[in-house]
C-alpha cells in the first residue's frame, strides 16, 4: 500500500476507534442513570438508613472503593457492565439523605430540577470544550488529583469541626474540581488516552454525581424554603 494511503487509513481507523469508545461511553452513562434513580427511589420509599459519622463514612468508602476495584477488574469482560450498574444503584441509595432533606423544602422539586439542569449544563459545556479545543488539558491531572485529596481531607475534618462556612466553601470547590475533571476525562477519551468505555463511564459518572450533589446542597442552602 502507498505510504500516504496507509497513513490515512491508520488515522481513520484510530479516529473510528475513539468515536466508538465515546459513543459507548455516552450510551452506558445514560444507562447508568437508570439504576441511580431506582436506587434513590428505593432508598426514599423504604427509608434506608444513612451512613452517618466517621464510621459511616468509612463504611461508605469501603463499599464504594470495593465496587470501583471490582469494576476495574471486570472492565474487559461481560461482567463489567452489571458491576458498574450495581455500583450506580448503590450510589443512588446513598442519595437518600440528601434527597429527603431537599424534598423537605416546599420548593424541593424545583431545587432538584435546578441541580439537574445545572449539572447537565456543566457537562455539556465541559464536554464541548474537551471535544473542540486544541488545547491539551492532560497536565491538569496531577493538580486535580491533589485538589481532590485536599477536599476529601477537609470534608473528614469538617465532620468534627462542623464549620458552616467551610462546608459551603467545600461545596463550591467540589463543583469546580469535578467540572475540571469532566474536561480532563472527556478529552482523554477524545484523544485516545482512555480506550475502555467502562472505565471512561465510571470516571464521568463520578464527576457528574459529585457535581449534582454539591449543586443540590448549594441550592438548598441558598434557596431552600421551609414555608
């Protein structure tokens, strides 16, 4: 084959593979929202107990990281998708306390729709920038990882300190950091840095989940109406 034609063929094949990963990621991401909503519904209907306090947080992290470990182990097999969907069901259950709190406001439904719309807008903007921008955002990874660790440690500390201003600041930081993670993760798929759509879905799902919960809490703090 003529070298120029071979190069064109190789480039087309690589682009087709990247497009396939992106397409499958978005399909699986949409599917993952179904067990999330189902988990939230089950949690509210059956009054699932919340994981509270330090031990509750440790238990949550143990289960969540157990699921994440299992997803990474099964991502190249037929079991990968069911394990991922099981994880998203669990994460839906974990929304129960926040949703109960929000629905306790007279305008709780409006707050939920606002958080959903805000999350969708953030996702659309970050995904568009990641797809069309020629700028390389891969250098953000180490900074985002460090920022995430700082936020996690501050969240644990505030469980004991109970400082409202720190809680508010952390929520704003979560929205900012995980919006940047969205930009980083989507561009990794677009540029071929992530080739497994199950891993890609997991990363984007966690970003969206954290943005949604932080926005919902911010809206509740700023606009929640108990009347």
